[in-house]
C-alpha cells in the first residue's frame, strides 16, 4: 500500500469519528456534505482548538512570557510580557 493511501485512510478514519461524535451530541442533526463540512466539522475543530489554545496560554503564563488581566466584561485578556522578552 502506498504511503498516500495510508494517510488518506487515517484521515477518513478521523473524519468518521468526528462525524459520529457530532451526531451523538446532536442526534436529530442532518445536513448535506457541504453543510457537514462547513458547520459540523468546523464547530468541533473550533471547540478542540479553544481547549488547545487555553492549554498553550496557561503554559506561557506559567513561564511568565504572557501576562493576563481581567476585563470589565469578566473575560481574561492575554498579552506579551515585555519585561521577559
């Protein structure tokens, strides 16, 4: 089996899981190929990316490379710690 075919099968397997995960969370959902691509998969990837970004930011804050402040809206804002650069 060619390397490209193996990668394609792994990607298809990952997509299978993403689609099924969405359907389990939203059992009444139905959509077209385009809709699934634009909305279902995008939503799941954004949720996963938010978790990954939070983890990365926590590490940068612990290293004191990034500092935080709480805004008047209650959200945390991140910025470069110029004193550490």
